[in-house]
C-alpha cells in the first residue's frame, strides 16, 4: 500500500474470508463508495493441501474447495453486478498449471483449479451473451517462488515446506522458479485494454512446463 501511495495511487486494505458470502456485499459497497466503480477484480486467494486422493479427508477436501472454488464463485457473483453498473470490466481468476494437467498428491487442488478454469470460461460466455463489456480470463502459473510452498498442508495437517527451485530444476524447462512479478505482469496485461479482445482465455506462465520436456542430452 505504501508503494502504491508513493507512486501516486490510492489503496485500502479490507480484511475478508473469500469463502464467506456475507463478507462480500460490504466489500463491494466499500469499493464503489471509495472509488466510484469497480473495473478490475482479481480472484487470487488460494490454498494447497498435499495429499493423495484416497487419503484425503472430506473436511480437507471441502476446506480447500471452499477457498479455491467457492471463493472464486462468490468473487464473480458479486463483482459482475458492480462491473455492469460501471459499464464493463475485467475479471482475472488465478488458476494453475494444476488446472490444466494432473499432479500426483494434488488431486484435490487439481480439481479446484480445473473447476476454476471451466467456471471462468462459462462466465465469460454468459457475459459475452449479455453484451455487458465484462471479460473473464484465467492465469495459470507454474512453479513460482512464493510463500505458498512453505504453507502447503500435508495429510496430517502440518505444513510441508517445499523448495520451489528444486521442483523447478527437476520439471521446468527454464530450470528455475518464476517470480511473483512474472505473474503480476500477466495480470496487468489482462486488466488493461491491451487484452481487450480476450475473454474465456487461459494465460499460462509456467516456464514451459505445459509445453513439453526439455532435452536430456547435452
């Protein structure tokens, strides 16, 4: 917030649990009252639980889905009417490469992120059919060096710290983890008029993970 203010912008912090519907109307009302309109909404909240499907508890499944999928649904449910009042806008939903392909030990996470991917496409078609000027796209990060890797929960409920650079060296063609700025650049593109002809699309930022495997020969 200080950096935004220092650059001449304005920012406010509003505490919220994205999975609680009652929290949403006051958030939207505050934004419209403070800034006059809602133009961009980025659904970025997410959690990861590392566990094989057959070992996952229903409570963990539901907890992860509540944030990763229910939270996205509520984001859209309350952002779209506000954007229609503003005459249009851009909704950017954070999915993952795990929403494009399966990953052992992350079945629940893959389900939530895959659900987000197709939910976004369906909403994009609904908005296009309504002619409301709202675009809906997803971002699919690969291995990005963020604190989520130290907060991933295991089947016992304890955090399982993971070194993202070790993961990247083993499975990312670029051989390194991406940075939060790499993702922010993609989000900025989708938020701006530079992507005005894009909706229902997937922006994959993964260092080549979903492109294929790098050669193993020298």
